[in-house]
């Protein structure tokens, strides 16, 4: 197998892998509990899964199984199982995410090392570990941490599959690659499939045997690993399972292809709270909301992808791996830039492994190309210095970066100068990553960087992280919710509202209307029947979020109106509470 090793003894960087993984673990775990429940929406689902196997299977937001989260539930499975074993608290929910981050860095290192050597692998691992949006999401409990781990595992398996096919004519590694992408679908639905063009291209270019068979095997693995849960939900009697959150007709297929599918591209998402608008090709990634998480090294990655492909033109697994990581980066970046539906800044964590893989392989490939390659590296360092200045307005980092770029050209192939250039190029994202790790992040829309504080340079710290925070119930309300033995201790409009009361009391709370309050579950008639049967003790008003501007159901609003008209409100811990019993 052709490799691109740096001009150093082969084992020179090997002892640094444990150091990298340990440092990544410290960065992702230190002070993790300060973020509390982080995204209470998914923490409540984990709490429900810890109490009920059925709620865990479907990803229900409460143990009684009223409605599911608006994603496929693989990430809830991980958190729910952890909560079952270690108890329901912030550490049992957040530590698995941090460990996923360490595992992702290790898998990226392993994948790059097989084709480009240990220096490239170490650089790729460092870049991934210090990407601010990666630090954010591997310290948070959105599904993105598991998604990135699975896709990186799929990339590693694809690299191994190409190698194994060329040596032995076998395609079993492709089964694992397909299964990883399939379980990525069970984590965040169609977003997982954005890597498939890159994986398929790398296989077709890199494998010399069993090309069509390999594609068929991989496709079958994707379908089976992604489809079994969809089939199970479709065949399960609707009356005997939770309502599928995010759909208007209790359909997982509607959720897959509508709200979480093509609607994200077109903006036609029934029941959503608005689209994201477009930013032009790549433009959105450099905008104020997303730039702090991912943009620091994007210009350099584009340059190094093109330069690396030129430097290794059709040179075995190195060139193939650049196609794999570069294809992942380009396809995902273009889709994120042009999609017209809901998109949030933290989605860009899906770019981090691909960006890091391109940088690691590209730097070593161009370094070995001689002066011409080093000139390309110098340009990449200069671009990074300018991007860092645009983000932080740090004149010091700009001057140091441009000086490092010049030294690369003036001092012929000096490893000391190269190392200095890498350190300076990573200074901006590293500092921002440390700020991200030091801050607490909660709510539905976390952003990289400090949670509070005035803007620095052109960065908007904190973004919209607190827009959809769950409420923290007062002691009197908690005591009230713990009274009696009902199917649901309470009901309230919107999943984040329900999550706060449920996590505070430890009792199931029905999220009327699902995440946005726009799902038709329960209907007014169903809710009235629950009340007649004595299944709901309290209804909590105030702060309800329900909008029909994009065609969503008004059932939540109608239920809130019916309760207000037929029951007397009392103020408990500052909120309106109705006794339905």
C-alpha cells in the first residue's frame, strides 16, 4: 500500500496518540456538569427511556409514551441506557457525548494514518479536537455527536474496505460502512446520507475488484440498518405506540421525507417555526452565526484539497482518501449553504471530520512535493491568518500568521518552521474552543463560544442558545406535580415546556403539540378523553408555543383555550396551573 510518510522515523509521532486522546478527553469532559440538562428536550427523552423500555424504543419524550422526539431515536437509546445504568443526571447524559468525541478523534486518526502516515493522522486529530463546533457538540446532548461518530466510523470502514478489496477481493468492510451510515440515519435521518456520494466515489476509484458487488452490498447494509426501525414503527399499531413527533399524520415516513427530509432543502416544512434562508454557495458558513464554529480553517481546507489532489494525482489510497474526505466536505458544505429550510449553526459539526481529514492528508502530501507544495501550504497559512483576523480582529494573529507563511517559503522545508506555522494557524480555533468548553450551554440552539458577553471582533458569542430553554419549576410546583398517581402528572403545550417540568419533578408530563406545539397530538377530543379518565392531573399554562403559520395543527392552542374556559387557574411558582382532576 502506498503511503505518504513525513521525513521522520516512522514511530516519531506514535507516542503522541495517547496524549492527543487524553487531552481531548479532558477538553470534552472538564466541568461538563455545569451545563445541567443541556438540551432538556433530549434529556427528558433519556429520562423517559430510563423508566420505560417502550419509551426508549420509540424515543418518547415521556415514560407514558405520549409523543416521540422529532428525530429517529438512536441518540436517545445511548442516553437512555446510560441513565438506566448510572441514574438520571446531567453526567450520565453528557459523558457519553464526550466519549463519542474522543472515539471520533481516534477513528479519524486511524483512517488517515493508514494512507498518509502518523504525522498526517496526528494533525487531523488535533484539528478535529480543536474545531469549536466539535467541542460544543461533544459536550452537548443533541443527536449530532452520535451522527458524527457513526459517519467517521463509516469513513474508516470505507478506507479499510478499499484496502481489503484490493488485497483479498473481499467486501465485508463495506457492510460495516453501510451499517454505520444506516445507524446514522437512525440518529438524524437523511442528513446521514450526505456522505454517500463521497464514500461511493472513493470506492469506485480506489477498489480494483468487486466494485459493483461492493456497492450493492453497501447499499443493502444501509437499507437494512436504517430500515428495520422504520418498518417496525410502520407496522406497529398506531394506537399502541407514541405519536410520531414532527409529523402531521403520525407517520415516520412523513417525518423522514417531509419535516426532516426534503422540507429542509425547500423550506416547505409543515408545522415548522420558519426556514433558514439561503446564504449562497459556502457563504452561509462564513456568516456571523456559523463562522465561529467552523470557518477558521475552511479556506485552507479548500486550497489543500485542490493542492493535495494535484500533488497525489491518482496515487493510490492517498488520492482516494482525499476524494473521500474532500467529497464529504464539499457535498455537505454545499447542501448546508443552499438549503432553504430550518438549519442551525451546530449542524456544521458534520463538516469537522472531513475538514480535518483533508487538512491532515493535504499538508503532508504537499510538504513532500517540494517547493511548489510548500508554496501552496504557505498560501493556506496566509488565508487562515486572514480568516482568523476577520473573525477575531486580532492584529497579532494576523501578523504572526503572515510571518509564518513567509518563513515557510524562505526557510527551505524546515520542520521547526512548519510546526510553528501549524501552531499559529490553530491558535484562533483553539482559543475559541477553550472558551466554548469553559462556557455553559443549554437550550435547543447552542452556539460555539462563550454563553454571555459582548461581541468580540465580528463574532456574535452565544448566538441563539437560550431561545428555547426549558423552564425550571419552583419547589411549590414540583411538590404539586409529585402528588397523586396519574398517567401524566401534567400536560403543557410544547416539548421544551414539558421537558422542564418533567425533569424537575421526575414525573411524566405530556407535551401537547410536540416540539413546536404544532403537531395534532393529542387532538382536543383525545385530550378531553384523557381528562375524563383521570389520566392527567394538572395543565400548566403560560409560555406555550404554538403557531399554524406553516400549516401546522392548532390542536395545542385549542386545548389551552378549552382548559382556560372550563377550569380555574391558580398561580403556583409564578405559572398558571389548572387542576383537571
